[in-house]
C-alpha cells in the first residue's frame, strides 16, 4: 500500500475475495491506507454465518464497493460491476482526467495511409 511508483495517474485497487470474516481490518487500513489512495473492493463468496460488517467497512471506507457473490460460479459476472464504480471519480477529476491518450502509428483499415489516434474522455455533466 505504501510503495509509490511513478505511473500514468492510474487507479490503485485491492480486490479481496473471501469466504470468511475479518476482525482486524480497521487497524490495518488506518495504518497503511490512511490517505485513501488505494481503493478496496471486497467480494464475499458463498454462504456464511459470519459478521459481514468488517468486510463492508473495508470497501466503504476505502472508496470501493462491497459485493455478495452467492457461489464461485458467479464470480466472473459479479466482478465486472467494479468497473462502473472505478470510473465514477473521473467525472469529478476535472482537467486531470482530460489527458489525451495517443496510440502508436498504425496502417488505416481502408489503407489510406499511416494513422495516429488520440482519445479523450468526455462526460455528460447535465
């Protein structure tokens, strides 16, 4: 959590899949993720009889999301939803989110010549 490497303004996330409870979450995240730079997504897999509160807390207090997945077979479908949550803060990032991403040079599909493409996020704020 505390290792900092220069990147392209990427999101740092932890995806925790568990079939058991956790009792020490608060002290760990207060110590290692105090500034909330790492987002935590927790997935409770299967049927259980433990307190889900600490696992929900991990996600909610660390800008993530908590999911309940009924069985191992449903993991793939349920884990796709975290992408929606992960993209939410880009709308609020202002100019930081508006960085042009450029591709390498490639041959146009219609064979019109070499092309380079730039993409920029667009958000509807209305």
